[in-house]
């Protein structure tokens, strides 16, 4: 339904935008052996064997519609109004310019000028970022060349494909959410790698459904109109991709961000980790089913909860009715890799309380209240969510579940932006791995930091995980 032409939807959006944003009540951060599991290499191998020997249908679901502009934010800021921080970053960028894979795409004459310092900084950066040059600031981040690998220059779309194909020799399926304006370039990039590998794989993509967009309002609670005089809408965050994810029919779906990729020479840890997470999905589902069908389901499930921490450790399974037991187990399952917190911005794993019940959630800073106690709990988090998940959207009997039934629509965000120098407000849907997976059966496991190497700024490409000879 088009939100622009529906007065009921407009009224509902206005009500949500101008009331207090829902807050999450943190109880404590998830810690090792208290919501977070660490498996030994021996135990991990058990899960990997299960994955390798299975015949599951496997998908990768990779959100990839964002542009590369944020990677070069410091360059834009330096050109507009330089300061010491942006000067230092720009100097580091220029001194290492030949280390970046996209340097190979420059015309020879421009390479020579750069090497001889015979070009103005403004002209060079403009050529890198704007459409009349390489256009790195306007194309999707997934199309920005990240790595040199032997004789090839590879972007993140291509490397996600290469890495995903290495987890198993079976047919692998890939689904990217993209900006349709760049569909042909993305298709060409992926097809070139698919042909080179000779591997059987299926690749498709979708875009965020415009019907999930949010309506923008000004500070006086008026609907904002665009240049055509129509109601202004804005994409409602990655939570809107729940609809795209819900459409995928598969046994195991791996979710990861497009920019979290390593140079092929340093990717083995990530490949092994995906096998581990994928195997856990299968083992956990099998064990849950066996426990539920055993002669002592409550005792068996309580024992499994000690192993996997999928619900409140103090829950008395003996007091649950059959319906409550069924509802607890018949959910989508997610195995979420968590890395040690080294100061990264973003969400983390917490025990939270709502309506007298505790659950495990991935929580963003913007979801908690402003009082000091909640912030103290937030900063005590020892783990960070790198978005490395293996999920099952089928129940333990193999029936596909409707993911909308397990999302909490009340976990939305209120966002403030500007539009043509006017302050606007709109809502973002509950985050895909936050409120949109609020009622999933969640298991958090510790994974190596080598599996989390995101490229948030172009300077991240100088880290050892992105260089062939590190």
C-alpha cells in the first residue's frame, strides 16, 4: 500500500514520530558463559562436520544498497573545510595511494601525474569520487574495488561470491539487496566471477520495497512535500529488509554485511567460521526436536538451555504448559557470531527485560534510555555484533515460518535528518537484527576477531586483512 495516499497510514506515522521513542530496559550485558558461548576447536569441528556432511539448501543474504560515499567522508570534509584530523587522514590516504586496488583503474597519464605530484588535490579527489571520473563516491560500496588478488581487481560483491563458494562444494545461492539504479553494473561484476570460477551457483537480488518507506514530517507536525509537491518519504532502515528475507526459501541462510570481507589470502578463518555457525543451526534444531519429543521434554530442554543459553537461565521449564513449551521452541533460529568489543560503534548482545520477562537481544545505543545506569550497562558490554549470522527460517519440523510473526513493531527508531535545509523526522522500522528478530530463538557464540574486517573508511583497506602480502 502506498503510504503517500493513505490518510490512515499518514496519521499512524505522525503518532509514532511525535511520541517518545520506545526504550529497551537493559538488565546486563551478555558475558562469556552468561549468554555468550565459547566452543573449543574440538567442539567447533563437530559442528563443521555436520555442515560439511549435510545436504541443506544454503543461501547468503547480503544487504548491499549503501553507497561508497561514507568511505571517503574525510576527503569531502577536507576539501570543504580542512582541519587537523581530516588533514592527517588525507595525507595518509595520498601517501598510500598506490596501495589501493582502485589505483589500477586510473588512466596511465593520471597515474604518472600522481606519482610526480603534478596534479592538484582537488582535481584528483574529484576524479576519484565524482561521476565524470571513477565515481567511487556515488556507486554502491559493493562496487568499490577493495583488493588486488593476483592479476585481478576485485570489488566486495565479487569477493563475497568467491568467499561464499568456498564454504562448500555444493550449489550455493546468493541474494543481495541492492539499489536498482546500479543493477546492470552489479550483474556484470558478479557474472564475470561466476564464469571464472565455473561453479554452479544462483544469484539474485531485490531492492527495499518502496511501500515500506516512512513519511517525513517537519517540527510542526506537518507532512513534508518534495519538489513535485508530493508527500516526502524516506527508506525506513534495514529493518524494511525483513520482507526481502522472508521471501527466501532455504534451510540455512547466512547474513553478513557487504563490507565485511577479507582479502582472499586472509579469508580462511571466516570460511571456517561460517561452516561452524551453519553446522550449529542444524545441530541445535535436531537437538531441540529430539528433546521436545523425548519422554522428559522439560528436563531435556532445560539441559540444552545450559548448553546454548537460548532463554533466561532461571526459567523453570517444569512450570511451562505444553503450549508455552511449543511456543518457546517453534521459532526462527539464529546463531549469531559475537566478537570481543574493541570500541566499535554499533550494537551489542544484552539481557533485556520487558513485561517481567528476560530475553537476549542485540541492542543499539539509540534504543536505551538516557539515565546513567543504562549507559553504564551499555559501556560494560564485552562483545560486539559484527552481523555474522547463520539462521533458519523453518521450524524444527521443516515448516517455513512467517518472520513477521516474530518481529516487535514497537522497537522502531525515530530519526532526525535534513531535507533542503529543513529539519525532518521520520521512523525507521525495527532493525533487521534488533527488533525485527526480537522473538527469535537466539544463540550467541564467540567468534574470532579475524572474521570481522569491515571497510567503513577507505583507510581500512590498508589494514593487514585487506593486503595480500601482510
